[in-house]
C-alpha cells in the first residue's frame, strides 16, 4: 500500500506544539516515554495481534487470550520491566483477561484487608503468579447490595475451620472475572457466622483449583457464565459461576486486618480503622476515571480522523465533496466529546492527587476529608463512565455506516467499555450516594460546620442562591469566573430545592425515595461542576509549549458551554441564567467550534495512540481508510470460498423450486 | 423446571382488560390472530431456534441463516400462507437475511421503477424466488449523498447495451445486504452516460451470479464486507462489496418507468411523475417507524419483567428486598420508554394511513401533500429510530449486570437495531431535511399559503408566539389541550427563531449551515409534537375494554411530560412555560409513574410476545429468571471441559514459573 499521509494537510494547520501537548496528555515527559515504548513493544509483536478477534469463536478467542497473557508475562520478566512499565504494557495489550483481576483486585484485597502475616504468606506467591487469584463478591441474585450476599462462612471450632457454603441458587457467585476457567484462588465474600451469630459480609482466601492438574477442589462447582455483549470484547474473559458445597478452609484464611475470629470462635474487631476500606474504593474509582478518558479519547480519535477523511455532499461542479468535519452538526456532536476526553483526563489526574492526599491523612488518623473524597470519586466514576459509554456510541454513529463494521474498532470499544457503568457501583446507585452526601451537607449549612473540598462552594450557598449571572455578550461566557459561578449556582440551587422538597415529605426517607430522580439530577450537576472547575484549574497553571494553553482554554470552554447547553433546563428553571444568556452561550459555542476545527486532528494525535492500540481502520494515522477497509473485508471467513457453504443445501433448492429441505 | 408464574401477583394487580389491550396494540383482532398464529408456528419449530446464535462462528452462523430462510420459504409454500401471514412469519423468524432485501427492496424497486413490460418479465421470477435480488446503491465512499455515486452505466449504441463499470476504489458497491454471497441479481444504481453526457443516477437490473453454479459472472468481483457489531445480529447477513469491470447488460435492463434511453441513445423523460419515488420512500420509512415500536417494546418488555423479578436493597429485618421496579429512579427511566413504545406504535399506525392517503392522491395527480408527508416520515423515522436505539441500551442498563449477558437478549437486540439510525437516511441528515421544510413553511407564512397536515399548527404562528401557558397546578398538565399548545408553541418558536437568525446571515445557505445544530433541535421539537398529537388523537377515539383507555391516557401523559422534562431548556428558553410550570409538570410525572406502576407488567404482556421472539432469559413470561440464567451459562462452549483448552500451553507454565511460551 502506498505510504501517503492523507491527513498531512490537517496536521499542517495545527496552531500549537504537538509534542508539548503529548506531554500534557501523558502527564509528564517520563509517562509519555514509558507509554510510547510500551505501546511500540506491543504493536510490533505479532503475538499481540488483535484485529482477528471478532472472527474467532469463543474457545479459540479465549485460548488466544491465555496465550497473550502468558506471552506478556514472559516479556515482562525477560525485559525486567518495572511495575509501571508492566502495567502500561498490559494496557496496550488491550484485552480483558484474568490478569486484570489478579493484579487489580486479588492482590489489592490481600494488601488492604490481610494482616501483615497474611500478606507475608500470600503476596509473594501472587507476585510471582504461582497462584492466580480473582475477586468473588457478586452473586447471581445480588449485585449492588453487598450486604445482601447469601454465601455463608460458618466457623467450626471443632476443626478450627470455616465452612464456606452456597445455601441457595441465588447465592451462586456470578460474574467474577478470571473465576470461570483460570483462577486457582479467590478472595470470597461471605457472611461470617460464629457462635450462631451472623456478623455480616467478610473476605476469605479460598483455593479453588488444584495446583497439580487445575481441577476444581472437592465441593466446588465452577464454570463460565456464557457469552457477553460484543464480538471479542469481554468474551476474552472467563467471568465465572461458583457454588460451594460445605468447603472447609483454615481459620487463618479469613482476611483479618479489620476484624478476627479467635481459635475459640470469638468475633473481635481490631483497632485498625474500618475507613481504610474506603481508601481502597477511592483508589479503584480513580483508575476507572482515568480509564474513561482513555476509552473516550480512542473513540474520539477515530471519529475525528475519519470525519476529516470522509466527504459527503456540498460538491460544487464536480469538485471534491465537503469534509464531514466541516459540518456544524458534526462539530456540535464531536467537539464536545473531544473536550470531554481532555476534561476527564485532567479530573482523573486530580483524583490521583486526591487519593494520595486521602492516604496520607488516613495514615495520620485524619478521616475528616474521607466522606467528601468518597462522594466525589463515586460521583466522578458515575459521570465519566456514563458519558464515555454514550460518547463511544455517538462516535460510532458519527462515522456513518462504516462505524458499524468491526474493522472500525468502535463496536468492540463500546461493548468492552459499557460494563464500567455497572461494575464497582451501578452509576445511578452511586449518584444517589452523592445526593445523600449533598443533602447532609445542605442540612449542616449554618451549623458552623464548613463544607470542604469539592463541596466548599456550598459554604457560599446564601450568595449563590441570590446570584444573578451578568453575561451581556457572547464573549462574557469565556470568563472562567462566570462559568464557574453559573455552575455553582445551578448545583447549589438544585440541591437546596431537593432538600426543601424532601422536608415536605412525611419522613426524610420517604422524601428521599420519592424525589430520587431529582436527586440524581442534582448529583450530576454537582459532579459536572467538579469536572469544569478542575479543567479551569488546570488551564490556569503554567503550561509550556506554543499555543498549548490556548487550545486547552478553548476545549475547557467547549466542555463547560456544551454541558450548559445540554442541561439548559437546569440553569433556566433555577433562574441561574436568563433565556437570553442561554442563547448567547450557544452563540459562543458555535464560535469555539470554528476555533478548534483546524486543530482537531492534531489534538487527537496528541493522545499518541498507535494504530495497533486504536484498532481501527477508520482511525488509522495516515487516513488511508478506503484501501484498508477493503483489505479487511476480504479477510472475513465468509470470503474463503466464492460459493458459500450452504449454497447447495439451502439456496439452490429455493432457486430451483425444490423444497426438500433436510432437517439437520 | 417447575412451572410457576413468578409474576402472577404482578398480573393480578392490573387495572385493565389485557385481551382488549392486545387488540389495541396489534391494531385489530385479525392482526392479533395472524401474529399470534405465526409467532407460535415459529416458536414451536426447532429449525428456528436462535438462542445459540452468539456462540456460532461467522460461517456456521451464516449457513444456519440460509437454512432458516429456506425452511421458512418451504413452510410458507406448504401451508399456503397469505402474503400477510408470510411477512409476519418472517418477522418472528427474527434474523436478518437476504430474504429481507429481496422482498423489501428488490421487488419494490422493480414495481416502482420498472415499466409494465419489465414488471411482467421480472416480477414472476422474483415472486417464485427463481431469482434472488438485492439493492446495490451505497458505495464505499458514498452513503447519504446518492447523487455522488461513481459507478457508471455507459450506453453503447453499437451493441445496444449498457456498460456497467466501477472506475475507482471508492465506487465499489458496499453494504448491500444479500449481495455478498447469495443474490443472483441486483438493482444497481449508476450514473447513466449516453451520447457523452452524464444524466445522473439511475437504476439497472444486473445479473450477478450464474443460475447454474452460483459463480460470479465475468467482470464481477464480489464478496462479504466482514464482521459487524454484535455476536449474531447482522452477521447473519451477507452485506457485500461489488466491483464491475465493464459488465455489459441489455438496454432494456435499465428501469425505464420514469426515464428511458432509446435504441439510438437518446435520453427521454417519460410523463410518469418523478414524485412517485417519494411515495416509495414514505412507504419504506413508515415500516421503519413500525419496526421501531416493535424493537423498543421488546426491550421494554424484558426490562419491565426483570425489574419486577429483581430485588435489591431495602430489606427490613431480613425480609425480601425491594423490587427494583418500585424505585423512582428505575421508574423515571423505564416508564417513559414504556410510554414511547406505545407512542411509536400509534404514530406508526397513523403513518400507514398517511401512506394510503398519499398514494390515493398521487394516483389522482395531486402532489400537494407530498412534501409535507415526505418531511413528516423523514422526521419520524429519525426520531423513533434514535429514541429506540438509545432506549434499548437504557433497558440493558436497567437490567444491571445481567443485561450484559447475551442470554438477556438485550445486547443482540441493540446491535441488530442500531443500523436503523443510519440506513434509509442518516438521522441527522433527515432532520436537516425536516428543518429545511420548516424554514420554507415559516417563510411562506403570511403569503396566504396555508400549511397543511402536521404543519397546520404553524398557520397559528401569530397566536402561538404570543401564547402563555396557563398551568397553575400539577393536574392542569393532564389536559390534552394544555400539552398540545405547549408543544406547538415550543416547535413554532424554535423554528421562527432559527428563521430569524438565518435571515441575519450573509446568505440563506450560509445561515442554514452555520445554524444547523439549532435547526436539528427545531426539527426534533416538530417531530415530538407530531408523536404527542397522534397519541392524543388515538386516546380520544372510542377504545373498548375495561380500563384500556385510562391506561393509554396515563401513558400518553407520561410520554408528553417526560419529553417536556427532558427538553425543559427548549420550553423555558422560548418562554412557552415558566420555571414553576416546569416543576409542576415534573410533580405530575411522578404521580403518573405511581399510577402506571401496578399495570406495568400487564402493559408489556399486551405486546403478546412469545419467549422465543423475546429471546431473553431476563424477560421470560413466567419470571423464573435465575434457574434459566444458570442453565444458559452451562451451555457455553467454554464449559465443554473443566480444564480449559490452552491450560497446558499457557496457564500451567505461568503457575510453574516456566516461560517457554511457544510462538504459534
């Protein structure tokens, strides 16, 4: 294939230093270097090929994933990669597998909930992958409500063992990744029962399979839960089902950092604060927000490049048609997503800082900021994953018909991403947690207790309830303070309205339940404010590189004003802005689209994604889309023969009016 | 498995006559009977099994579809089914295949564009399926813009033939269903060139494959374009790629009803009005709207039933947890979709009437209502397909984690549905056509030309620009006239605002292009008004059956007020309602949710879908979800063996610290 950069003209139009923007996106020069090296390592290794995934049947697909996981582990060891490099390599392998749960959930669970002794015993085995672990929490009948789990762990003082048991069908462990076919061990969550009393859900290390021949241990029934959404997507993962029939484990395999059962069967709570668990949640959710910006940016990269390549309509006298990216309808859907990718990147970066801050405070026994940090990460997890899932699908639609082909990469990206809206807390359930925190904050206003962190603005509730936006012209909407105050006023007013309506109900609980749809909207408003304010903070920092800061400023304004436009009802119903000001914001938005347009391709180049990682013919770097689409098409198994399998049995008889159709 | 109706209690709560509602949904007693018989016929025939689709590799999947298509054709003939019954049977087979294009596009194209003589020659062959046809319009580089097609059909007076040719890579025919592996013939769209002049795009009947051995004819390169979104979904269809290398066809295979080429090569336009083509578009889009209600209602049926089965949280002292359907957050997402399914059903029914009306007028050479009918169907196609695609995915999320399993049926339903947003006119492009029509209508106000049909309300623009909504209490929002006027005022004001802003631009075309995102919103407002007004008209008819009308009234109000809530910004920014009135609408909505709640399960039962057609463990009629989920899981090929294929090569070496990973 000819090597021509079909997007060279687009790239030449960029008004900023692309290399400097790459550093901003990656977070640092070092992070960019590591990512760049690991991405190339993966892209150049044929074992990590992934374009054939949609054509493989489940078993083949799964075996291939096992192969990649083993190969990655081999390369990590051969090249003596650092932990940072290894985890980056896994990112670019870009295929869900048991490895994710081993490193992402099993190891952290032991670290967070195991005693020092337990860590000393289990972690070295896990680090060397001499055991492979998963995280067995959710059950067939129990997802969001962890306290409703049914699996029991009953202490038997006679044998000094716990008896792990699945008392009902709905108590089957269901969904844990890596469980179905691979894991040798699991952290299993079960109701701890000792001395006849149910102490609620606790974690236990349970061996599932023989280390000799991989067969399930006695009393353990285990399997895969079946095909999931998408062609490849999460079908590379062995999400599993697990039933226990009175399986005995030694007492010391209960994770005992926070509470213990003694040899005699006494339940004892240790002096280690329970809040530590929330610290882990802050960590996990922070990584989810960071993954959101990664997934959204991939989709946006594909859609932006292809929108610059693709032409439709608008041809005058036989000249070339108009680039799709030049249509305002395309811009008004695409550029807010480009801006969102950057916005989520920066709020994710800030969450890393927040996690470090919380951890430091926890170590100093300072729990004061934990509830706010917890609400904040819950809300941002919900906001960014929902917007990303919707955004990927929108990018697919923005690619027209070809976005429906697997070779566009977008169907796979969507199907593999959407579970993020459900796992680690259903997005609506999380927003209700945020709302509950907001209602508590509102109720404490005036009590002298000052709201902290991301809720600090609520301390200015009185001012914000009175506030009138003073925008007179479209350019006023470019001022960060104007945007910030409008978002603060909207968030405060929605929250206060909810609180007032709740207070009219027979009881707070009834009011909360009756108004929960409104509360979700108030929580969203609060979370969007956080994203906007962190983007503004980012842009107010020193940012080196020609034109880089200017582009980020434009993106920041696009993000804020497109959210405002989408939720105009909120801003108007609370009287934060006038209809006229709403229209001015929309005028400004159109002007911002024109400003970002010449930089769009360079702004997605700044993600520095290889063609391998993108996995999209439509999004390929050189824009040489059509020959590649055609090349991919011919690879389909259906094209192995000119006359399709089944012609003689099922097509010819129809054409020749013979209906002797055999029943297989 | 025990035969218990887990939803019996839900069904006993219904406040209306379920059988009467089934007739309303089906359209008539006769339609219900036919649908019921055909659905059972398909469900009881093992050849039509579809639960294994997600597990089949592409070739197997495709062969299986060929088998089903042949079997369906056999049964249709054996049982001497009527045309109505046959098409209903194909609906319940529920698997995209070449048959859809043969009956849905190839035959109608010949009927609509062929001369009487051509119809006499080709239709009998097609009716008996002695030839199988597809519709080859879109090209690799050309989708929405039909006028931009590149394939040429050059008349050669020497041989009295057209030479069909693909001059470029981007001119490859791309996407046509049934083309890739099955069709023997196609209606091919190509630029007609005669006497050195390009007369634009015309249709030609081209034979593609030998009727003897199915091999492509000389000069024809043909194949499948590869895997598409979803596990089964459209992968049962052979969407194809096709290149012509100077393929000759007789002159009389040009479809010559509207224009002809003579033996000498003269291009002649016949006296048959070109507008007939638009009549066909009205027909096709009407069927798409009707399919939208079908697809959305399936998703809603699954989500409603499972939401009544599933319990999470809210357990007091160990009692059962709360049914998910009782949460307001669930209701506020689910019930508007239930209402939309009914709304789209009724607007689709009305479109059938509209098509009949337009056809009658065309036959009488009356083209006066055609532009309005065309804009109306374009807009409704866009509105209903977008809402349905989003709605199916929302239903999937409403089922929590289990909605991600293929056995829930929802991933498949989504993946197979989304192309409807793109085919037969990209949804945004269609809305811009509607907007163009609206702008024209606005510009003619006061010219004496009265707007007709669904735009008649614009004749009252002066009144609607002045109008003030007089809602004082939540119950005022139940009055049809109040709802209708608010929607009319919003639609008119958005349209007039756009028109005014366009008039400020240097030229109307520049203005239209610059404001196209706003124009899309105005078009959406107009289309939503149509759906609301047709629902209101339906509910104002005589509807027999205890409580049936009352339920439809509630659904109508839920549809209207949830749209109002979602687009509150529009209503407020145009001053159609006050913030206070917006809040009252929201209060009314919550109360409507409580009213519909006890009837929700019975309202989805009224769709009368068999478990086979639903194809969902979560949505099964008896609600016995959990044993069925487990049963489905064990069927996965990964569960064929306890120790997975690949363990010895790729898992054991990791566990045993041996990195000799073979490179296949």
